C-alpha cells in the first residue's frame, strides 16, 4: 500500500466560476488547455476546434444561432458546457445583427421605450414585491431569471424571464462594461419590446390603437416602432414561440397603417400641403420593409401625374417631312414639355420624399419608358419603313434628344443638399429606356457602312472602266492641275491636310433641325471645305463641257459638288471661274510667284496651281508640261492616265461615310455594360471597314493597274523623250496615295484615338491600320520597281536616240567642245525631273532606295553604252565630260553608296585619253585605282573601244601580261 499516494480532497468547483476544463469537457473526446476567463462574462470561451460531446463548438454555435430564443434554454440544459456556450458572444452577436437595430437606425425607439419604462418603474417602485438580486444566485441562468413567477400564459416560455418591467438593470448586466456586449443589448431590446407584444392579440382594427394609445406619438415614431417590431418578430430573431402568428397580425396592422398613410398623403397632395406629404411619405418609407417590389406610396404619387396620360397630344410622325426627310423640330417641343414636367414634379418629389426612396429616379424611369420611349418607338418604326439610313439617323437624333433628361434630373437632384445622387444614375435612366433599340441599331450601322463602301467602290470602278473606254476615242486634250503641277507639292499637301483637319474639327450636328438636313454631314462650312480637298480642282480643266462632262463626276455626293459642277472638276478657262481654293502661305523653298491681275486671261499650256492671298490672285507656272500621253503609233493601245487610278474623291467619300457612322455610334459611346462593349466594338469595326475598303478595294487595285501599264510602256513608240508619261503619272499616284495615308492618320488621331489604346498592338484597329500602311508601302515599292524600269528604259532610249554616230569619234579637224553631249544632257534632265517629282511623296528611306537603284542601273546603261562606241583620243575628252555630268547629277542625290561608284566610273574615262600604250597598260594593271570596282579584265574590255586599239593591242598585251604572240605562241 505504500506505493500508492495519499488522496487529497479536491475542490470540484470554484466559487462563482464555471467548471474546470477537465470537468467541462468530460463528454469531449479530446482534452484541451484551459483558457483564461473572459473579463466580461463568467462563461468560458471555447475555440472552434474544441468538441462538446461529439460535435465541434462552431457547429453548436451555428445551431444556437438558428434556434428560436425560447429553445436556447432547452438546448442549454443539456450540459453545463452547453449552458456556458449559450452565453457565448458569438451566439448573440449573430442574433443582434440579424435584429438590425443599428443597421436600420431604430435605437431611438428603444431609448423612448426605456425612458417610458423608467417613468413607470418610478411610479410602481413602492408597490414592487421583494426580489432577490440575481448576483446572489449561483445558477447558470441567473442572468435570465427573476424571482417573480411567470404568468399562466408564459409558462414554458423562456422569454417569460425577460417579461418583468421591474427588473433592475443589474439583473442582465455583468459589470460596468457588460452593457456593450451583444447579449446584453439583445436582452435590453427583448425586455423593452416584450410588453408591446400583447397588443398584437387585439382585434385587427384595434391593434394600432392599443400599440399607440392617446396621445398618439408622431407618425415617424409609430413607423419606427412598427418597423422594429417587424424585425423583432422576424424569422431571423424568433423571439417567441408564437412569433409567426404575431408576425402575421403585425403585418396586417402595418398594412392598415400604410393605408392610412396613403390616405393622409393623398389628402395633403390634393391640398398642396408639402409638409404633410413629407411627414406621411417619411413614415411610410420607414415602415416599408422593401418587400413586394416598388414602394406603394411613391408609385401611387407617380401614377397620378397627368403627363402619363397625355400621349395623344404628341405626334411622333410629325418629325418626318412630306419628302420623308427628318426634321426634329416637333420632338424639340415634345422634349421641352417632358423636361418641364420633370422639373415640376421632380422638384416636388425631391422635397417631400426621403432621399433613400429614390422617387426622383423612379419617376424619371417611368417618364422615360412610358412617354419618351413610346414616342421614340413610333418614330423609329416609321423611320425603318422609309430606309435604313433614315432609321440610323433617327436613332442617333432621338437618343440625343432624350439625353436632355439627364441634365434636368441632375439639376433637380441638386436642389436638396442631403440627396447624394451621382450623375450615372441619371444617365442610366436614358440608357435603360433606349436599350430595346440598341441591338438593331448596332447591326444596321455596320451593314449600312459595308453597303455604303461597296457602292462607293463600285461607282469608282464603273467610272474607271468608262474612262478606259473613252480613252480609245479621240478627244480634246485637257489639262489637270495635280500635286506635280505645283512648284512645291509638299506645301500643297500640307495645306490639303490642314484643310482636312479643319473639316474634321468642325462641329457635328446630330439632331436635324432644318428640313432635309442630314445628321452628321456637318455644317455648310464642312461641305465647302471638303470640296476643296481634291488637287484636280486646283487648276485649269479646259475642255470641260458646260453640262458637267468631267472625267470623274462625284455624282453620288451632290452635297459635296460645288455650284452644279460635277465632282472636283471645275472649268477655270470660262469666264467667271476663280482659281482660288486654298490660302497657301509663303514657304522658304517656294519660288517667287508672278502676280497677274484677276481680269487677265493667260493661256495655260503648263500645269498650274492657283494660290490666293486675301483678294489678290496669282499663279505659279511650272516647267512641267501636260502629262497627257501622245501616241503616234495608231496601232498602239492608248495608255490611261495613271494618276486617275486613285481618286481623292473616292477617299473623301469613304471617309465622309465612315465619319457619318462613327459620329452616330459615338453618341452611344458612354453606354455601360455589355452594350457599351458592343458600341466600342462597332466603332472599331467601322474604322476597320474604312481601311479595308480604301486599301484593298481602291489603293491596291489602282497601283496594280499602274504597274501593269508601266511595264507595258515602250519608249520607242512615243515622241516625247524628256519625260516618261506613265512615270510622271505614277509619281502623282504616289503623291495621292501618300495624301490618302496622311488623311487616314489625321482621321485616326482626331476621331478614333480617344476610343482605343494606340499602344495595344493586338487591337484590331491598330493591326488593320498597320496592314493598310503595309499595303500602301508594298504597292509603292512594287510600283517604284516598275517605274525604275520604265525610267531607265527611257534614259537608255534617250541616250541611244540622241547620241550621234561619231559623237565620241569626231573628225580630227573638228572643234573640241568640252561640254556634255545632247544625249547626256537630255538623259540627265529626264532623271532630274523624275527624281525631283518623287520628293515629298514618300519616305526618305524609300527615296534613297529608289535613287540607289537609279544609280546602279544608270551605271550599267553607261557601261553598255560606252562598249558600243568607238572612241578616239579627242572623243575620250567627250566621254569624260559626259561622265563628269553624270557624276554631278548622282552627287546631287546625296546617296553615298552610288557616289563612290560613279567616281570610279568617271576615272574610267581616263583610259581613252592616254596616248602611250605602256602607260595605258600600267593603268589597266593598277587594281587599286578603281577601289576594286573594276578588275583588269573589265578595264581591258573598255580600252578595246579605242579607235587606235589595233595599233596598241600588242603593246598593251605585252606590258600587261608580259606576253608576245610571235615568240611565245606556236600555231600548229
């Protein structure tokens, strides 16, 4: 027995404390470390992972949270651990928050009931029976119990322990700080509201009078009390066993109360008593639990507005003229009445209804949908019957008109300081109203753009084919001013783009006011400005018929045609024609302009560009002759003017149609949600379709046709040697293409850039724009390749045609001229003119490549030309003079790679002026003399063209190769 320790008495319970951890967890499968007691409660705090019985603590808490309050005591009686858990703050926190006193700001009702109870306690204090303080009880339910026995109807109801109004505050507090606990707050609310419950058992007509006996409190206080009782008897709180029955009785009482408020509000509304309306509205809003959808009182007030029953006085079809054009003057008057009604009734709604009720937005929603929406629906139905174009214009215009409601709503809401309403709520009113039309509008907008572009491209192709047919018949020669007709094409192009930019910046009229006005064509200034953007209008078009027989009438856009003229063709030769189109300022590189009087008529044999400053007219003639091609060979097919293969008319018409659609779509750019994404996608697609139409349907085919015609050009069939007509026209084509690209860039920056991220290389607009630029660059590059072939063929033809048979083998007695030959001069003039024309129409890199290709091919032509000649010593000086001239021309191009090549070619001319054969042989053998450009074998071929070659051949061979045919060669 000695091995067993002596047992000592152990205190199982500490005074006033919960059981120890070992005893409290005697049903638990796991032991846990005791936690320090809470400073606010005698109950022990359990961790969620602890077990009570076979269930974790958090599951018990979840069960207690959903139990009715009377059942908590039964649950707590299962064990002391559960009894302690029933006092856990987590249980009462969930129930207090479900009560919603703080959320709905109903604490004032509890305070009023508390004050009323204190007064009652003061009166009954002397008659109160003796009670024991709960602190003296060592019972687990001391916080809920009183010595007073419950009444018969409270037997078995746990909440009867809260019923006595004479319970001192210490009966449900746990010290100074316990009043802040969720459990204490709930007990206080439960105790204060419990005395009101018996009134709900009264007959339905007497419930309100029993709840609020005379003198009745204010309507606001009554509403708050009813709302608090509704939350108290809710499924989330379940304070009593019969809470469902009591809740139904309370719901009936609340309905009677709301009916009374509706009557009071209606009477006050009839009298114009806004304070009475505001009191009834506030009480009704406070008692309304949000069920059943729309607030009844606000709905009733809106339904009584006469504006909803006056639709017959407005005629949506009045917005169409007799010729089915749009005139939105009637809708202006309609919207003026709508805005006046919104101002009048909306202001009253703001004054009399609580801010949280959002009656202003509800009223505006109803006004927008039932009145404005119906008006617009009838208008759009008629517009759809007329045409898609009218429908699209009507959509944008009607939305713009309806948008006026937004400013009025914001203005009305601003009259009340405590009404914080963001502008987006007002915008949503119009957005929601117009949503039923958006799907059809967006689909039709894209289809309309496709059809418009297709019609424009087909019209151009038809005009082009007609021009080709007409080119085979003899017609009077006409002269057109182009970019190349200007003494400064770059300045003209800058002026074009500046004018185009000004046109884009002009304000756009979305809503047509005048009869027949278009929606997005802009003002008359925009139309007049766009008319001036085609360089074909910048000079004489002699031969144009009075009836508008221009080659390319702009028939599909009469609004862009000026004074009855067809398209961009204007007859400047006839009287009354003014040459003024743009105010082109002085440029540093421009030549002096020769002034001439306005009344003077000067024959214009060359292409001119008319320049105007203020009231004075002046012209800048250039040496460039007409680019019309003369074809002396009657069997040869006439060439088209290549510069007419691209049309700024067509480009401007495409941009104009695209801008129409873009401006309409921009009207809806602020749409939220899915429709906002669709609108932005539509805006991007509209621009992408423009790029595809202009690039694939216009620019690319035009350059392909020009390339084919340049490849078929044969210089020998044409008398003109100074210029290559297809090449001049192709350079004009390049200028036009470059201008189109610049216009697209300006249009992109001004109109589309605000809607997209330009740095997003995956954006479809950015990708398609890059593709458009690549198409133009590739077309220009392929065209320049063909143009270079045509140009160098012409240069070779000039050199061959103008070089005399004995140009480099003159008679010995002839006078020696050290200047270049006629063929050299004409070839250089041809090269200079064509190289100069390309400046300003393409990038510096492309120019350098073109110049380099010209130089390389010119070297080959000159080498071939020299090898065909017989050159004497005197003729050698002529060769050197020609080579010096060619070198000077190449130097002016400033391309270093070919300048060095021509330097070596110029030195090659020295082999024709060296008399001594041995010296000549030493020059040929000197491989470093030509920088490796020519091998001795190459030089040997050139010196064979000397007129004295047969005399010096043996000496040269012997000196070069140390070879003698007589001594070293044996012929068998």
